[in-house]
C-alpha cells in the first residue's frame, strides 16, 4: 500500500515493471471468478473503462492477493502493490466525479 506517489516512484526506480493489458469480455468474466489475482495474471490497461462492479471485484482480488503475499512471503510483490495503488487512484477519481 502506498501512502503517496513517492512509494510508486521508489518501486519504479527499483527496476520493477508495471504490466497492463486489454482484457476481452470472456477474460474479465474468468478473472472475476477467481478469489485473487496474481502478479502474473492480466490486469486492465485502463481502469477508467472498467465498470464499477468489475472494479470492485478487481479491488477485492488484488486485496486478497496482497493479504496472501504478506502471509506467505512476508511482503507484497511490487506488481500487486502497483495494482492496489492504481485501483485506489481510480476509486478516488470516481469519487471526485460523483461530487
């Protein structure tokens, strides 16, 4: 979890890569059936194009993955952290548009 953009910059400077891809309807459906999304799984390229319900499901999957990584590895994978941060940013943007 990033308290600020500084955390994202630190991870990017550390040489981690942030992977995003475009998902088809069937890929999104298969992704929503999983309880978590691993760093190797595909992730939407543009979260602003993801519907509210799908975004909430994706957020839950990323949060479950973060929880798993903390328990199993003692720390999260940088890709999972990037995804979590991006989801938080998208939720913030949507909150601003609703006001």
